[in-house]
C-alpha cells in the first residue's frame, strides 16, 4: 500500500532557483493538502485542494503555487526559492466524510542556501 | 478556531501506561477531538478521535472529560516505538482539514 508518495525526499536549492515538489496518492481521495513544518514547530497549511480542479490558499501561501493535475496528483512549486522556505514539506490527502483522517506522506526536506 | 494546549514534553518508562493530556476549554459542541502522532522523520499519522464518549482502538484509548474541556490519550503499554510527537486537534463536524490547527504537540520520550 503506497498511500501518499512524495518526491524528492531531499533537495538543496540556491536562492532564486525554482523547483516543484511532487505528491501522489493512490487512495482515490478527493482532498489534498500541502503543509510545511519548521524545526520544533507544528504544521502550517500552505495550500489545499478540496477536489480535482480546485485549489485554495491556506495559512502561509506566499511564495508558492500549486497544481491539482488530476485526482491523484497535487504539486507544489517554488518559483524563486528563499532561505525562509527551508523546511520539511508534507503532502496529505483525505476522503470526504465527517472525521475521515488525514493521510500524510513522509515529507520532502528542502534546504535553500 | 478553538485551540488546544498540551505539555511540551513527557517521559515514560517502557511497558508502563502513558497518559497524554490536552486542554481545549473553548471547544464547541460539534467539535471532535482528534489525535495524531509524528514519529521521527515521518509524516503525522492518525491515532484516534472522539466526541463525548471514551474511545478505544488498537493503538490507544481516548478519555474525554464530562465537560469536554479536556481529554487524555492513553497508551496502555508504552514501547520504544511510541516515542513521537503527539498532537491533539479539534475538528468541526463538517469541517475540512483546512481548519485543522497542528500546534507544537507533546514530545513523548520512552525510556528503556
């Protein structure tokens, strides 16, 4: 059972470079989410997609863009990376229904120098 | 959004029960109490949730105070693999995960 798969696992960027973080889920979930987690802190929501074809901003969207490519895939793009975006990025998915749990991937650890 | 308060850290001895507390004094009548845990270098994983009654599953038990202003996650026999950060979260009945607020949680250390 793959669940939520994130690629890459690790990435180092120079300031100003761009990259796309990939996320795919095989559970036929409608909703998908991108979070960031800074050292010693909880998760903060960047963007989410309630269903295929829709995306909305979360708590900390500045500097990011997302694409819900299809029901399985939800990508996060950094157009011009900044050191403040050094973090661990988690993708999650969830089916509809009251109290259905979030399923998380194992994260992408991004360092921007 | 209603917030939760948890101790920053707790320690437990292996094979002993662990009681992880959570205060949520501003909880509304339709908020469910969810618990997730995050093992080192992994994403969070769902543990358990409840509304009013105590709940049990294969991972843990959830004890909810009668006034619902606090709850306790109970690990009946802690193992070294239970060392993780535990998050207590409130979720509205019809709310999406957009409304989930992950605080800094409780870091549980299990001593051999």
